[in-house]
C-alpha cells in the first residue's frame, strides 16, 4: 500500500478544509483581474479617450486564450504543480507591478502609462491560463464539491472587489485624489492576496488528505501530471511502479475524442460567456446612460452582477435546484440570449431599477449555469482524461469570453469615439 512518509494510510478526508482552500485559491485566480475591472472608473478618468473598460479586457483575453490553448494541447505531460505555481506567482508579480507603475507615474495618464497597464493586463491573462486551467483540470478528477468551491471563490473575488470599491468610494469621495487613493488600496490588497495564494498552494493544498487521495488515484490511472504534487504531499511510491503495471490500462481517449463526446458541454460554457462578456463590463460602464445614482451607477451595476454571480454558484448545492440534464442546460443557456434585446431596450427606455434587476439576473444565471455545467460533466473517465476535459472546458470558456468581448464593441456602433 502506498503511504505517507510517516507510514499512515491515505484517506479521502478533510473535504471541508479542502473546500475552504479551493475557495481561497479560486478567489486568488481572479482577484487581481477583478481589481483592474472594478476600478474601471479610475482608469476611465486617467484614460478618457482609450475605452479602458473594453480595451483592457480585449488585451487580456487573447493572451489568456493563446496560452491556455498551448497548455491544453500539452496538458498530459505538464507538471501541474509547477504550472499552478507559475500562475499564482505571476498574479503576485503583476499585481505588484500595477502598484509600482501607479506610484512611479504619480497617477498620471498618458499613452506610455496606458501601454504599461495593457502589458500588465496581458500578464494577468497568461497567469489565469496557467492557474485557472491547471486548477480546473486538477479538480476535475476530484469530488464536485471542490470544483464548486473553486468556482464560487472566483465569483467571490468579484463580489469582494465590488464591495470594497463601494466602501473606498464612499470613504475617499470628498478627498483630494479620492479615486487614486481607493485604487492604491486595491492594488495593495491584490498584491497581498497574490502572495498569500502562492504560499497556500505551495505548502497547504498538496498536503490535504483528500487531495492526496485523488492525486494518488490519478497516478494509479496513468497520470503524469501529479508526480510533483505527490512528492509535495509526502507520498512514497515505488520508482518502477508504473513500469510494473500493464501499460494498456494507461491508454486514454485523445483530446479530440473527449471534445466530441462532450461537445454540448463545450458549447454550453462557450455560449454562457459569449453572452455575459458582450454585456459585462463594457456595456455597463459605457452604455447605460446617466441616472440619479450619478458616478455610483456603474459601480452599483458591477456590484450587483458580482453579488448575484456569487449567489448563483451556491444554488446548485441544493440538489433539487441543480440542473443536470444536458438538453435542459442547452435550452437554458440559449434562452439567456433574450437578455441582449432586454438590455438594449432597458438602456434606451428603462430606468435604473430595471437595469439593476437585469444585471442581477445576468450575474445569477452566469454563476448558476457555470457551476451546473462544470459539475455535471461525466465523471466516468480516468484521471488523465478528466484533467484533459477540464482544460478543454476552460479553453472553451476563454474562447467565449474573447468572443463576447469582441461582440461587445457592437454596442459602440453609431455612438462615435
């Protein structure tokens, strides 16, 4: 029997502790990027001519998608532990660079600073490809609760940044350079969380009993991606254990076969994020008009989206409310596209109450359907296949985000620059 260094048998325990750790790591995967989105009003003031709410996202996604495509293609031979550590370290460094750049330029605008911000945005995209794709692939062969916690943590990053943005706006609204002071606080918090996630993944995650159990199970099914995690978790295995086992049992489906068998799930996540990112955040920042909330209006919309996105990711924990039917998921996801005309006519004729309601529904359905898809994907595959499928689904998600961001520019047609 394979044992830990102290000789104790491995048991799939500590699920709730692992859920908390996964929640925190999910938070760390998007907190830095959500910080940049949430202080969109600060960047809009610094760079009024450059559409930062749209451009920064448009810069971010191609780097994320391109990097993830390369990683997904080679995932079978990639050291998952090293991949995730690179992602979290890059989040930390990039967050620190945002802070340093703002301090070095004393909060001045200009094309040079804007190019620097865009470069850091691209670095965030690369970091997400490493960390999110790696974590989702890793969690895909573990119990669904860990995946749900990770996805909920990602949504929580948006809710937390939105709540903090409202607090900092209220605190600094009447002070000199209030927007910049709030932004600097965000940058500092983002950098701190990035460093914390590096430590959490490096020293805590691989040593959790339930994580050790699933990594060992994946290794027994031929996975080459978990060896470093096994070593970090203190698991001893026979050096020639894989060689002593019939290699035929390690034969696995190709990425193409996995994609074809799960093409509906792939389109599900793609379509979810095409719709969401065609509206959020660019349309909410630039195309919803002026209302009695004034400068608070866009921040309230972003906050409501993020809060309901988080709530939506916990609804599937109630078994009777979880949508698992493949046909039902597709119908629900296609139905969301009715939100496009709904947002158009609400922005043109409705008041802020209707827009807040619509934005909340956008967030609720985004979070709910995301978790339903990722936790309903068939679990009958071997560990290496589940890892590959997780990477493919994240790749489709990123493709949906990039397509949605691109389509979001259609709202600008006829409005001029």
